[in-house]
C-alpha cells in the first residue's frame, strides 16, 4: 500500500480572517469546528461524500490550527495516512526521525501523531478509523 498525503494543515492567527480569505479567494468551504475538536478550521477544497472523504482521487482537504510562536505550531505541514500507526511510529524512529508530541485520538477521524523527518520537517501521520 502506498501511504498518501491526505490532508494539509496551516497555522492561523485569526480564524475569521483566514476563513474569509480562503473562501473569497479560492471558493473553499470553511467550517469552524467546536472546542471539543480544538476550534479547528476545516478547509474543504474538494467535494466530499457523506463520510467526509474527497470524491476526486488525489484531491485533499485541509485545515487551520491555532498559531503559536513555537515549533510545530508556526508552520504548515502535511498529513500522511498509514495503515498501522504503531508500526509507522517505530519505522520513523528506526530511520532517524523523531516523534513530536503525543499520539491523540481525533473523534470520528482516527489516531494521529506528528513527527520530524531527518531534515527537521514537521509532518503529521494519521491512522484513519475504519470506514463502513
């Protein structure tokens, strides 16, 4: 299985301003999630099905998290989907990468963790919940 980029994330200093900018400039549908979901601003760049999955192969959606002036919260990053998060976490450290933060369970989405690759790039990794 090829592990694909499935999501992008960028920091936002002002979610209302970010929402208006990307909606007006690119026509993206933007949705501000509740506090339980970290006040995350979803960016729908492609049409999705009833499960929130993109209908066009290769297209991805993304979102905006709260900007903080610290590593991991002040730069964009990509999210890669994997079949087995535990195995991929082990592979990352074996190959010289470093796990960044703790694994978290994102309600309705799956298990997530960030990591730094061998060039110090911050990347997200997601084991999606099974779809049915």
